[in-house]
C-alpha cells in the first residue's frame, strides 16, 4: 500500500501519463463528470460517477471495423487498425470495474472480439473505492462491494490522502511507474474509511433490493408477466439507459460510403430502438413492450442463464438518474418481484 | 494470424443460375479458386457487398462438395437485389461459417429422414440432402416433401428431377399451391400434403419454410403423432455480427446465429415465442 | 393542487366523461416521477402525484393515447398546452378523445438539476415556502426554489393555458421572458467562438435520441434518421459532422413548430442546451417574419408554410453583426 | 443495380475542342454499373441515336447517361431514342458538358476533369432512376389571346380558322392596337388602316372569336390544357349589346376637353367616346375620370340622346372566369417615355414630337386631318430633323440596351413621305447606323436618300434648343465630316425606343412565364422554339417577345397560332411524370405539404392501415393528384418525415449527385 | 505563369432551378462566359426542391461552398416556390452561421434565364470568396476526406 497527499495528485497524474494516455473523471462544460484525457493541471471531478460508463474505453461508441475499396468487380479489404497505445483509466468505480468482467464474458467468449481484446490488453484500470455513495446506488444488490473495487490497482481516498494498492501485474507496473511520487502508507486509514462507508450502505434507499426473483431459471414466468405493459407504457424508446449503461453491449454494424471507399463501422445500438430487430419482412419485437422487456430480461434472465447466474447489471444507478421518464431497472425489479414465485 | 470474425474474406462469384423468377443460385470460391472455408450442413455465412449491406444466408451446397460453395438467394431487399443484378466474376465478401448446423453426425445418423420444405426454405435443406446422398450408407430412408407457389417457383427443380428422384431410397413428393398447365403432380399446400402422405412416425423430420407453413405443418405432424423432439427446423432473424455478441437475434437466452439456426421444436417451445 | 386534481379526476372517471387519466406517478425517490395512465380511483390514490418534479409534458403521449378507445383525461401545464395546440393543428392528436384540465405551474425542477447544484444522496424533499429542504444521506440542505429551477422555467414564456376544457386554479399571463438572452449572447460572439461553443456542446451528444423521442414536435411515424431509405439514416455519430447534421436537421424540422417547451434540454443526459438551437429559429422567425408563437392557436399557418413577397433575402445573414 | 451505358457526344468540336471526349468515356467506363461507354461526333444525329439504341439492346442496358449539350436542348430527343429501344424514357440522364463545361472552360484538362465529374453525377443519379409513366390530362379546346393588336388579331383569326374557339382580351375599348395609329406602312407604303380594319372586322364577325374589349386578365390558375382565367370586364357604362355605335352621344357630350389618346393627346375627345371610326367593337365608352354624371351625378346628356337606351351609369366591373387550353400573350409595345432625354427638349417644345405623333400628324384621321402642321403654331414646317435611336442601343442606363428595330425604316418612310408631299421641306436624319435587313428594306432606304434627297447624317444630336423665334436649334455632330452642326429646324421628330407594354410584367407573373431583363417574354428556345414560352401552354405573339415590324409580327402571330392549334388538336396531354408522391406509411398527416402546394394537388383522407403488428389503424394521409401536380417539389421539403418525394428528382437521387460531385 | 500545385481549388455545388437559373447557366455557356470549373451544377425543378439536407450533405461530402440559384422572387415558374425557398434558406443559413459555420460558404442568388452574365459573375465572385475562406473545416466529415 502506497499513498500520496491529495495536494500532489497532479504529480501522480503526470507520472501516470508518462508514455501513454491517462484518463480521469473530469467535469465537462455542463458540470457533469466524464472520463477525459488528462493534461497537466486537469483536476479530478468530485462527482461519484461519470455520465457515461467506462465501457467506451474497450467498446467505443463507434469504431471502424474494416475498410473496403471497390474497383469494377474487385474489392480490396483493409484492416484499418494500427497499433494502439497503452492507456490508464483512473478513478473507475467498483460498479464500472465489475462491468468489465461482464463485457469480457461477451466479447472474450469464443470467437474472441479482437478489437475489444486489444483494447483490454492495452488498458490498465485503476479503480477508486467509493466514499460517498448516492441514493441511486444499488451495486450491493449485485454483489459489488463499493469499498473494495476490482481493477488492476485500487485507490482509496480519504479527506486528504490517496492510497493505492496494486492488484494485478498491470497494476504493479502502474504503481512502479508512479512510485516516485508515492510514499509507503499503512492500511489503517483505508480500513477506517471502508468501515465508515459500510455504515452508510445499509441506509441507502435501495439497500434492500433483492435479486431473488430473477435469474436464468425464471425465464418463461417473467417473460409472460402482465406487468410489462404498464412498465413499458411510458417508455420513450430512446437509448439513454442503454448508452449510459456500463454493461449494455448491443451493437450495430453499418457501412458508410465515403466517396473513396466503404468504411464498415460498428456503433452502439439499443434494443430499445424500434428498428433494432427490424427485417425486410417483419419485426419480431413490434412494440415498445417487447423491446422494453428484452432489455430487462436480458440483464436479469438471459444473461444469467448463459453465464452461471451472473446478472447483467452492476447497480451503478446511471439509468435511474438519466431516464427521461424515470423508468428503470429498480422499478422493474420491484414491480416484477413475486411474479416468478 | 488470429481468425478475425468481423473482417470478411473475399469470394468470387463463378457461376450464377436462375432457379426461379426470384431465386438465383450463386457459386462462390475464394480468390485462390478454392473453397473459402469448410462448413457443416445447415450453417450459414455472412455475404456482403460493401456499401450495400451484409446479410446471413444459409449455405446451400453440401460440405461434400470440395470445390465451391453455393447460395440460393431470393430477391427481397436491397442487398439481394444487388446480388441478383451482378455478373459472374464479381467479388463479394464472405465470413463464416456461423451457427450450429444440423446434427448430421449425431441425431440424424442411421435415421429415416423426412424433409419438409416450402419455397426458398429448400435452400438450407439442400445442403443436408446432398450431404446425405453423398454419405448414403450412414442414413436410412429419405423422404422429401417440397411445395411452392407454382411450378416455376420450385427451387432446384432440375436437380430434384434429374438427381434426387433418380436416387435409390429417396422419395420425392412435390406439390404446388394452385393448378397450373403442364403440371401433373400434386396440387395443394404443404401442411395438408404432409397429412395426406401420412409419413412413418419413426422418421426424424427436418423442416424449413415460411412461418405460416411451419406453424401448420408442425400442428399436422403432432396430430399424426410426431413428437417435438423428432422435428428440427432452422430459423432466421435479423443478424449483424453472426457471433452472438451484437444482441439482436436472441430468442430468450438463445442466439440464433450461435446457438441456432437449427433448433429442435422441444427446445423452441421452452423459449419465448418472439420470432 | 394534487388533492384537487385527484378529486376532479375521480369525478370525471365516475361520471363517465373519461375512461382513464394520464398523469404523474410517484417513484422511489422524491424526484423520479414517471408518466402513467391511471384507470381507476384506486390507482390514482395509490400513485398519482403533482409536485415540483412533475416536469414531463404529456402532449406527445396523446398522439397514441387519443387513438385508443374512449376519452382520456390529461392534466396540462401552461407550456404543455402550446404543444397540445400544435399537435391539434397538425392533426396528430384527436382532440375529441381528450379532456384537458389545465393546471397551474410555478416551474418544475428535477433531480439532475439539484445534483448539478451539488446536492447528492437525496433521500427526501420538502417544499417550504420558496425553498426546497432536501434530506440527503449526508445531512439536510436548503435551496431556494429559484436556484433549483432549470433554465426553461427561469425563462418561462407563458403561464397562460392556450387550450383546455377546464382549469383548476387561476390562469396566468403570457410572461415577459428573457429566453433569447443566451441566443443573443451567442450571436454577438465571433464565428469561431460560436463554433467552439457548439462543438463543445454537441460533441457530448451520445445520440440516445432522448431529445427527439420526447419532443412533442417530433412525432413522425418514422424519423428520417431511422429510415434507411431516407439516405441520411444514422445511429451513433461516427463523425462530428453527424452530430451537427442530426441537430441541425432536427431543429430545422421543428422550426416554426417548436413551442419552446424545453423538454429536449430537460431530458438530455449530457445536458446539451438543445433549446438554444430551437430558440435561434424562433428568434429569427420573430425578427424576419414577425412575432410568432407556435401552438398559440390551432389555425395560424406555420412560418415555413407561408411567405410574404417582401420577405428578407437570405443575404440578411451576411449583413448581421458579428462575423 | 443498373446496367448503364454512357454516351459522350463531341458536338462536332463544340465539346471535343475543350473536353477530351475519349478520356471522358474511358474514365466513366469503370464507374460502378457502367457496362458500356463510348463517344461519337453527334449523339443527337440519327447515327448517334441508333448507336444508343443498338447498345441498349446489345448490352441489355437499364439506364443511359448522355454527356452532351444541355438537357434543355435534347433531353426530350434522347428520351424518345431510348424509348425506341424499349427502355423507359425516364431512364436517361444528361450530363451537360457543353453549356456548363466545354463552352466555359478554355483549358482542356480542366474541361475534361469537370466533364468526368458531371458524368459521374449523372451515373450516380441514373442508378436511382425508376421507370416513370406519364399520366394524361384533358385539353380544353379554347384559346385565350391576351392583347388585340395586329399580333393578337392574326393569332386569333388563324386559330378560329382551324375551328377552335378563341377569346381576345384587350384593355382598350377597341382592338387594333398600335397599327391603327399608323398612317402608312413600310416598305410598300400601303395604308395601315386599309389592311388592318378588314381583319378587325373579320374578328368581330367570326363566330369562333369572342372579343373582351376594355377588359383585363386578373388571375390565371391551372396548367397547360386546363387554365382557368379570371377576366375583368371594366365598366364602360354602355350596354354593348344595345349600343349601335351611332356616335350621337360622342357629339352631344358637354365634356370636350379630354385628351384624345388615339391622337396621343394632340387633340381632344369627349367624356363618352368611340376611339376612332373603325373601332371594333364600335360602341361608346364613358371615361369615368371625366364624366360629370359619374363624378358628381350632374349631367346625363348621353343617356338622354341615346335612342337605343344603351347608357348605364350603374354598370360595375365584372369578373368572369373562363377555361382555356392555351394562352397567347400578345401584349405589344409602347414608345418609351422621354423624361430621360430632355436634351431633345421634348417636354419644352411642342414642336419636338415622337415618330408616332408624326404618324398622327400625317394621318388623314389625325388632329390635322393629314396636314403636316407644326403643333405649336399650325404652320408648315420647312426644316425637319429626324433623330434616330432615342433611347435605343443605349447602354448608359437612360434608355434601352437593345435595338428597337423598326425606327430606321419608319424614319426613312417619314422622310420620304414628307419630301414627296412637301418638296419644299429640308429633311435631315441623324443616325448611328441605318439598319435595313429586310425584304426590299434597303431599296426603300436608298430611295429616300437617292430619289428624295433626304439628308442622312451619321452623327449624334447633342441638344435641341428652342429659340425665341419658334425655331429649334439642333446641335449635332457629323461623324463623317467630323464637324459640329447647327440646324435651325421647324420640327424635330424623335424615333423613341419601344418597350414592352407595362401590363406584360404582372401578366408574366400570373402566367408564371419568364421574362428577360427588359421585360420581353422569354421564348422556350431562342432559335428552335421562338413562339413558345418555357411555361407549357403559354405562347408568344408579336412584340411582347421582342421588337419587330408588322410582317414579322404577323408571321410570328401565325406561328403561335399554329402551335396553339397543334395543342388544341390533342384530346389529351401527357403529364409530366416527374411529380410528387407520398409514401403513406411515412406520412404524418400534418398538412404541411398541402399548405405549400401552389396547385392544390394534395388532398388528405383518413385511411385504414394494417399495421405491422397486425392491428389496423386509421391514419390521416396525403395523396397527390398527379395530373395537377407540376413537380416543383415545395412539398418535399415541407415534409419532415420524408414521406413526400419527387419522382425523377428524389432526395436520394439529388444526394447521389451531390456525393458524386463532391468526392 | 507558374501554377502553384498547392493552390486551393474549392469544390462548389450550385443548385439551379430548371426554369431560370439552369437556363441562365446555359446562357452563360452559350455566350462563352467563363467561370471556374470548381462550380458543378445540380439541376432541380425549382429552388423550393432544395432540401437543407442536400446542402449539409454537400458540405459533408467535401463541398467548400454551396450556392442555390432560383428565379427572381415573383418569377417562379411554379408561382411561389422560390418564396418558400427564400424562407427556408434564410433560416438555414442563419442557423449555420449561429453554429459558427462561415456564413460566406452558403449563398442564394436569383438568376433569370436571361442573366447568363449575372450567373457567370456570381459564380466567379462566389468561387473567389470561398477560395479566400479556404477549405471547409467546420462542417466536414473526416471520413470523406480520407483518400
């Protein structure tokens, strides 16, 4: 365990940004936090969470997959990727850290998604234990401990000091790299901090949220619940929840004709969008009810069915804050509770 | 080199055959003149013309064909219209194979097989049928019930008449929806014809066709005494990635592109009816 | 007011005027209110709320709801009634299937606005006079209502209902609004400053479509951006151009039809001041073609569907100040 | 995916000189979808057209791109060509590589590069072309001629001769126009009235012709084959069905001081008047500006003397609506106002007159009964100076930039007639150039100079100054002898430029016909379609299209009539198939399109739809009446959902062109 | 004169209505009036056919300037088309300016069928203006610029 004074945070960032990119949560023009490439003097946001999750470091909103050049009847296929640089994401919260293992189960499952894999390999995740959880937090319901995040290295922030601890090889390398600005620290203040947060956790309004009614084995009874109609009734069909979600990973593949060739790219897609499953001759999910149901069934039933019971939600609470009509996974879970019993 | 799933390979169209007024069969090989990849019957491939679109098509040729792959494609959307307009020598992109394929080496082995197809639904079955014809000893009797709107809409009509019907141990029953001049065969819809033919209950059934045909044929089969565990079908949903990641083609927790497209009906009946 | 509304809704259900009510439904926290349809007195008692967080504009829901069986009761705030009129004018809602009760509004806030003011961990809110007293996990905070209101309410254009079947409470007046101040400020900037301002704002866009999907003017059966056949369909913006394209075309499509209800900015998860685009069109229309307020009535022709032979020439753009 | 053939035209050397046609056809060969590409000397020639037809058959083409002159020139030609080879005529696109490329660029590389891009844009567009079928609309078998001068009269007579009904609308109380005011016509010197009045009478007597005199067109709706025109019959306070034209009222009317416009104000008429003896219709008209009865209700003399009881002081303007298949504009000309040319002292001296006034002074029915007398003192002038090009060929901005075309000849006529009738007069003509390019024109001019000793002086009159003794000091320069001249003249005659009648501009707006900067109507093609306006169904007759003399006017009038007859002979017209179309599945029913449609071609209806989820829904959707739609596209932009699109110019087609041009 | 190879040649898209401006452009050609080859004309039936989408599309695809030409107000072949176009373009251009896109890159001119000279002069002037502004950077799509 190492530490540094919060007054010297800039030195830590400077050292971390040496020879690669460093991303930290910083406030944007609208006063909200987002991961931003650090430059000298940039301050870390005081906000608990960034608006968008950290998934875009490994699964960006749009990315070029393959380029084509066409000439007459011939096609040339070009892999547009160049060697990507190593980067560090600093200040990832426990919920987002957990989301990476969920995304891994999708993208690193056979056949491996090489675009994702390459980014995962190049990225070092430095997490930050939570000290001020909010009312929208319910990560504990999904087994996340906000005081002990996963990650390559973990940071804990007290009133005036930052403690850092390497957890993996990459984390050790990171700590080595910044060691010059660190001093040895002992675990006591960290433990005290953890204990304080653990006091707050049970007081959170959503502390008692239960996942007992959900899981891969509850498929048909949940699917057929009549409650979906009222739950989905006011859904606008926008993609806000999907796009701020750390675990939503649906994507679309599209071609763009540049005038000089074709760029095939993938971009985030949302199962909430009306055209998500639209085909030339029909659409299996015609109404918003079906699309709404798909999103929550996926997180609470289908994903656990395929992944040894692990849920596709980490309880970050972003969708609670951001949904234009305040419909969210918590309301869905509370409403459906008991449906499967 | 890692096998890239989202970066396609090049294929060249070496032959185009007009099967029916709106179905063409395309022969595709790699730029080296060899097959682009090996597959098992029932698997699919993503074909694309960059800038036009990419879509999943079942491979209609049998894996036992060592020279090329074939795709029978019906003209219905933007990409297929483009494909129909192209000339021999056109390059296309191809990636795959995708999906589970038919259990030709397990569940089908040694069985009497009944194939039921409607319209373009014959395309995915053709791969299995020809595979079985090439490995005839491994399988029992084969019956094929195939129907289409009209005589002209029967895909692979020539191959059916010249080859399949000529084979020993293969019984082919053709039907068309409405009377037509020059047609002496059966007239009527597939589900009714299946009931009329009253096939042996020991047969393993493989079915493909439009949803309405599947629905009524399955009902008919059940009436005859067939069990859901005996009946296989192959599905089609909107797909983008082909590798179970883009999140589109799931029926419940199953992804058609990865866990399918071949399903047994008892599997499907445990999944939501969202297809 | 909430009590009056529930009582009136029950009456109207009871006497058969309507068969259902669209209103606001309480959530888990003080602020997470969801639009919902209530079918009975019991449902109203269980969840209907009307408080300082009921910002959602129900007009757009009526596009679908007014096509269902029976008459629906809707509570509309003054600014919602403008959207309502506009939708009536464009034949998007079936007026006869709707019973409108106008309700007063002193401005509505939301959880995100409070959070931007540094109030986090909200567990409860009370209104005390002109202030909110907010219980948080980390102690009680007090904030003046005027400080907690979003921009759209601070620059409210009208507290007058322009469409209703009946009113609960007093009707207000059209307000003296300073809503074009920021537009003017931007206009006074140099071209490059404006460019940088908008790039900074629009680059945050994540193309979630919340602005479009909530917008009461965006009620197309199928949006051009979702229609592969339109030639301009796009999903996530793959280039900064697509961000510009989406917002310019969207603003243009609602130009002369946008009532400035401010829902777009309210729902934007990235807090992009989208209303500044719409207000620019409104301001230009006012200046070039005479004062026009969309949704003020159900007859006046939209400014882009009419002309005057003496209209200003497009070169007016070059003649303006700034550069 | 189309199979496209590209045909690059050399247009002789018109294109080939600045565009490497070989390179263009070669470059376009590798564009997607192009299966054949060639170039040829004249694509529009029979051989060229056959080349296209053969290629369509041989290569199974589904689309054709022709890189040639403007589509305004030969689009129709090539559409017919491909139709001849079995292709839909709307599967052709033209890349304009002549007017918009080879003719404006001097550098061959530049021209070639641009031609290739224009070709690519056309290819990109034709990829998205769809076969279009033209609808049909009926033709109303009646024509309208606006203007009752010699042009309108001739057009009307020819149309009527072919058996079609035709109406003439004339703003004046009588038809006849400017020609009625002219004394003799060049170069034959026959009497204008003698050749015109029989035609006027023919008009009046022809049962196929209806004359709306003292009337104006106030609104035009509709389109070729089916115009609806509002005509305002101005109140003349005389019942034309009762008036016998006896003229008693015009003698008894106590108001005697009304300037007589027929004589250009050189004498007076009464408040009730018949313009001239041969007027058609020969009925009286009350001038409301002067009539005491109408102004203050005191008089009523005419009513008392009229035995036919034709006077009706209560008459009101009346607007009637009539439908026509074709409209002919024959609005004629006027001499320009001379306010800008005060150096000639027109406003200062009565003895400075215009040529048209001179006509009246020499006309037997004129104010002087044909005696050439000075307006100021009624004496015979002995020295007359004619000044040509007053306001014509004037690029200073004071006058007109064009040549008025008729002045050289009528001045020669005036000079000659003066010398013949009054051999004791000295006649000078100042000219810039004398232009006599007409049959027997130059002979006529030479007679004036050689046989009649008219003094033709190439030079400019700088100033005309009235002297106290009543003579006019004409200061001029002789450009040949290079001297300054001072001529003491008794009479100065100004050959004022002519300009289109003021009614032409509002009429053009109503007809949506285009005009040039001088307010002359624009013809559809300067050479090949000189009597048609670009607006279908609108034809041009006489000087409203440009200055011309009587024989030219009459031949154009007959030509316009021939075009009208050709149109009216058809029972049905093929509509432009490039019209708007609404995709009902996308339509919101918002009515934006309906509001911007200038033709009322869009209607709304509630329609039941089967929705994708197998429910039905009633939706309000727009439909376009394809016979009424003219294809402007206003609705396509008003429509936010993109439901409204224009065939032949679809959103995707135009964007494909944009893409091709910008890449 | 030495031609500078790096000399910036703008891409200009001109939307011309079929009845007036396109004919005016033809007349410029007939009269051999020179204007830069950078201008490429797209024929539309009427200026009211020009959708703001087309103008943005042109900038996306690499145009440096877009000009729309129509009949003079009052002379529209379709009576009223250019009046609507005038409102639409005024608002669109104002919005582009508001977003910080150089206002000189967009323009509307009314050119009649008889104004070949005006057409050529307008194009010369517009090309000069846009050339001075340089490449369109503020409303570009980088993907379209990659060669």
